[in-house]
C-alpha cells in the first residue's frame, strides 16, 4: 500500500519535537475502538491518522479494543473491526484488549482508595446526575464522600466479590465537585454489572468506566501520543489525573484533532445501531450506511477512502465536509480501472422492423476509452433491443433530442434508428416502439451523410441478462452532520428534549429497479465494478447477488459539481 504520509499538521510538529528533544525514543500510537458497533467513515480518519503518523516516524500502532462495557459489546463487532482495518490497508503491531488489563486496573483503583482519592458511593445514577451540577453551577458532595479508607476498601472488595446488585454501588474518583470542568466532579470509575464479557467471561462483575480505563491502557502500552477527536478535549484533565494519581510508570499525552463530519451523514454508533435494530436499514453493511462495511458493499475502494481522509487533513477545528468530496475520490479511483458497459435500468422494448429476423451481428467496443490497455469487447445486436424508458417521449418538449415519432437517433456503437410508431397497453402506457434502421450508418463505417443530435445506449434483447439495480440517495434528508460526542459512561449535563433523527430519514434513500445488462456481465461476482453509460458506477452486491440473479449497487453518479482543491 502506498503511504503518502500526512499533510503538515500540528501533531506531526509535536512528534518531530518530541523525537528531536529526546522526550520519546519511539512513537507508539493506538487505534482504540469500542466493540459496540461497526466502524464508520469517521473512524477511517482516526485509523489513518494513528497508523500513518506512526509509520511516518518509524513507530508502531496497536489495535486495542476498549471493551469495558459487556452489555453493549460483542465478538461480532470485534471481528468486523479487524476486517475493516485490514481492508483499509493497515496492519497493527499488536492486538490488545482493555479487558486484558482488568486485574491491573483493579489494583490501581485500590491504590486510589488507599490514597484517599476514590470512594464507594451508594447513590443511584439519577441521584449522581442530579448532584453533578451544570456548566455554570457547581455540583454537590455525595453524603458518602467522606467514608474512611478502610470502609471504602472493604466495600470495593465486596463489590468485586459480587455481594451487591447492579447499580447498588459505584466507585467514584474523589477530585472536586466545584470544578469548572464538569468531568472532574467525582466521576464514576467503576460500576457493578453482573454480565458475561466476550473476552473475560464471568470472571468479573465490576467493570471500569471507559474514561478511567482508557488512560491506564495507554500508559500500560507505553503509548506516547494518544490521538483522539476533539470531543475528548475536556476529558484531558481527568486523563492526566488518572495517569498521575495511579502512579503509572509511562506517561502518555493526549492530543485532539477535529473529527470528520460529513453532511447528511449520521456517525453516532448509538443512532446507527438504532437504524439496524429497528429495521430501517438492511444491517450494518447496508450500502446507505456510512459504515466501512456499508461503503465496501456499496462499492467504495480503500484507496478512495484513504485519499478522501488525506484530503480532509488534520487540524484542531471541526468542520462540515461536503458528501460530494467523498464521491469525487471514488470517481477518480474508478474512472480508469473499471470497464464502461451498457445497462438499461427502466427497459422499453424497441423492434427494428426492417432488420432481418433471426440475424445477430457483433460490434467491437472499447472497454474504457480513457484506458486503451483495458482492451475491447464484442456486443451483440439484433432485431429487438431495449432502451431506457425515458429516452422516448410521445410529445417531446423543445430541445429533446432522443426518440419521438419521426425522429432519428444514434444507437451507441451501432446504427441510426428512426421511430415510426409506438404501442400502448390498456393503461395507456407505451410498451413498445417500432423503428427502422439505416444500414449505411453503421458505427465505424465512416458515414457522414447526415448527423443526429441524440445518442442512446441499449442492450440486445435476445441476449440481455436480467439484473436488479439499487439506486441510493443520502439516508438523511437534513444537511446537518451528526456531530454527537459519544464518551462511554458520560451523562448529559442537563436533560434536554432531543428531536428524533429518525424524522430526518429520507424515504427515497433507495430505489430498486429491474432491467438488463450486456451478456458479457453474466458471470459477474460480488465486488466487480462497472461504469454504466449515463447512469454511474455500479458494484455487484455481496449479500443478494447470486448466479442467475445479478444485483448491482449504485456506487456514485457520473458527474458532480464538486471541485477538489488545486495541488501545489
């Protein structure tokens, strides 16, 4: 895989200085997903940043699962994340799990209790939330905050032994309930959960909170630069507090970058899971989903995704990226690498009445006019063909250059045909055209006797291969991106009614059509990609396509108004 490195950015400058000053000897980063859902396009940027920066400086990157919440985690997610990272083109140095360190985390929690820096609280989650305060008002101390060290140790060990029910007690860090940073107001660091864990089984009934476990994991793995998105910036003081008060030998440092926000795109795993669970989409890999597996199934390539995130760069600012920018890079990746063929998505039969019955001839067509090295192919032509239904109008408007009664058009790479009559069904819908062709107008013959303004694509009816086409529009109608910060275990500062994002779902996000493709596509297999003239780039679906039942997903349309920034 070609590694272009990262553009100039503030993190690269920090790393350069840390190496030159001797502050660190080797760069160690990590990509630390929680296995509670599938990776999405925002994760692709985080993956690229961590792996590429470490590679640029000869360092290493671990893939580490922050698996601290067994109620939401599953081996399905663990496996899918590994598959996605590999598919994007990255190889981790070590595979780690937060759960591998549960023993050490427990010991560090006891250390905090012994230092008077943590206490067991009997308040419920709602009560803790009520006493937490707001962004402008300080919180209030729990009535259990001044428990003695020995009592706290005894209660915590009994929590560990399974004596209490879920939610009956928690362990909280003892910091400052009046801190202007709400994240330092005695955050919960352990909770009781009698739940089976995908990695540790039933060995534990208490689990560390993500915000407590994460800095410990970084320190245990000697991560030098803990890179995360901007919503974690306010968490950095607690991150540093945990590392210091737990007396970790290695001291990692956290640096935040602006997350990737795509217009009309949801990147909240909680919301994506809701779409899956309620059946609004066809699983995590639905081609409308912004998940890596959804993009892969739709037909995106790892090269296009890497180019896209490279172009977005690394900065401290949050921004909204136009969806057309992502589409631009998949077009650029496919335009010289996939064959350009003909498909009819909404077929209308055309009978060429003066063409000999029972005769078939073949035309030679370039597979990609911009890439001659892809060679040529033969396509059949006979008395009956299919064209697009919207390529004919009974009463055309001005400047309509396709078929209508009395008009002549060119069939791409074939002949001129002229519409003479049309047939309607009992509902008044046109179901068949009768045309004549001019043998002298054969493509490649050098005919110059007259010109026509319209050129139509077509498929020979006698050998056409039936196919299903799935056309997609953005899943979300609204332009705003979903920039929801998701930090496991963090409660909102104040309860506010949240409008349901389900109200923004686009009811026209998918359209399924039945049409035909050229006979040469008969044996296409999943992930085969084509450009269909006038329609766009398509990919053979990996879930529903099968021999005798081809299903094509629209990857992207042919054109866009998006203009990439000029290089240099």
